[in-house]
């Protein structure tokens, strides 16, 4: 059995992708619980600003590392988030995205196996592809175009889930899989191309709001603090590997989202319609019965409240950069 090198009293938690949007909130929540947090990130889409306030914390350690390369560290728990999440970013270098999902997950499972750590994979609702059932429950096996531009991410996450289950069956690794639905909140990269950040940034600057397609496609948006609570609850579970959906079932069309953002920001932006990207899912809404039953979890932040603090975050960002 390995001997811990860092601190024998605190739980050591590795967070890959810890400088990203969700990872930065997770690092903060784990530090609040008194854990020693090792944040690993290659800064492809992560930003130092997201974790700047944590850098001097005595229990926080930042390591610049790409998870596609082998990595050796001792940990009790691993939250594996490293992977670009916005379509323009994961499609920028699709081969790298597939490698991050496959080789990156394989390397982190190696750490889990060697150090006997629990490992949680941040999977995605994208494993359901453009779903034929609504809402999506965990037993649904999905409708993914393995040849399309989203496949590097969708199939990448699907193979990452497969690796998790194979490590569990073959090596008895203690694995957990969460399937995250669209999440928003402070620390999103203002330029990463996701719909919430795009619309708020456009509205705050009175620029045209770019709806792809006719805006009838739907998403269900969860606030980041709800997700982080769900992820930690999942790590704390015994005898439940998942996969489990973590999302907010409050479903909105993209057009409704644009209208709400315009109203909330009192913007003079006009809506314009652009071409719908290939394989863009038509509807998405989580069935969260399993999370309710197994984790006693459900989201608590209403869209109205979450979107207001997200608008405040981007508004501060614009003030600082202008
Ligand atoms: P993000 O892009 O803000 O964060 C991803 C982080 O991973 C970044 O800090 C990035 O620099 C880092 N990273 C990327 N490739 C890496 C590599 N090869 N090695 C080391 N670090 C690497 O995205 P996010 O929204 O915070 O998403 C975090 C995780 O949650 C991702 O795995 C994503 O697939 C998953 N997820 C997010 C959402 C969402 O709505 N935000 C939905 C479903 C799943
Ligand atoms: N979208 C849009 N305008 C934008 C960015 C995205 O209309 O400026 C649409 C996109 O086509 C999709 C939805 O908003 O239908 C959510 O897109 P996002 O990239 O946030 O996430 P995902 O498609 O992965 O759920």
C-alpha cells in the first residue's frame, strides 16, 4: 500500500480541470471542507483568474499538466473533469479532445488504481446524443452520430465511461460516473462560445444575440453550485457507481433564453438567426429521479436567481477589462 507524502491527516483530493469553470468551484468547495486539493490543468480552456484567490491557500496546490501524459501523485479521491466542454473548444482540435477523454481518463484511472483512490468522472448528457426519448434517464443508451463533429466529445465521454466500468470490473477500482447537463454560473469563460455566456456577453454589450437555428431547440440549465453539491454527494456515496444525471429539469427553448437574458440585462440587442450546427440536439432535459433517490439531491437554485448572479459576474468582468 502506498504511503501518503503530503499530509497524513487531511484527505487529499485531485481535481483535474480544476482551473476551468466547474473545476474552480469544486476546488473551492473541497477546500471549505478542509481537504488538501491538488488542481491539475493544462490551461487549454481554464484560466488562472478562476483560481487566483485559492493560490495562497495552505491546502491548495496547482500543477500545470496535461492529463494525456502519465502523472504520478498520491490521492484519496479524484474528480476527473479535464476536458474542454464548449462545442467550439472541443471541436478546435477534435483529435486532442478524443485523446483527452480516452488517454486522460486512462491515466487518471491509473492513478486511482495505484493509490487506491476513489475516482469520479465528469461525464455529460452528450452521451445521449440527439435523444429520441424525453426526458433522458440513465438507462437510455443514446443516439450519437459517431461520424459527426460532436463525436470527439460525445464518443470520447462514452469511451471514458466504458474505461471507468472496465477498471471497476477488472481491478475493483472505486468508480463513480456523473452525467452533467448544461451548467452555467460565474467563472464561465466569457469567450468560450457556450450559449449562456454568449448571450449574456452579447446583451451586456448591446450586440446582436446569435441564435443558431430557429431557437426552438431546448436545454435545461443548472446553476453551478447545485452541480458541485451533487458531485460531492456522489463521491461520498458507498456502493453506488452511477451513472447518475445531475441537472436541472427546468427546460427552456434557446429563444426563451435569449428573451430572458435581454429582459434581465435591459439590453437593446436584437436577435439574429444563424445556421444550426450539425448534430445540435433538439431537446434536452434530465430525468433526475435516480439522483433524488440515491443522493437525496435536487437542484435548489431557480433560473431567475442563477442567471442574475451570472449576469453580475460578466458585468464585473466587462468593467474590469474595459
Ligand atoms: P471548462 O472548459 O471550463 O473546463 C475544463 C478544464 O479542463 C479547463 O480548465 C481546461 O484547461 C482543462 N483541460 C482540458 N484539457 C485538458 C488536458 N488535456 N489536461 C489537463 N487539463 C485539461 O469546462 P467545464 O464546463 O468546467 O467542464 C468541466 C467538465 O465537466 C468537463 O469534463 C465537461 O465535459 C463536463 N461537463 C460540463 C458541462 C457544462 O455544462 N459545463 C456539461 C456536461 C459535462
Ligand atoms: N447556441 C446559440 N447561440 C450561441 C451559442 C449556442 O443559439 O451563440 C445554441 C446551440 O446551437 C445549442 C444551444 O444553444 O442549440 C446550447 O449550446 P451550447 O454550446 O451552450 O451547449 P450544448 O449544445 O453542448 O448543449
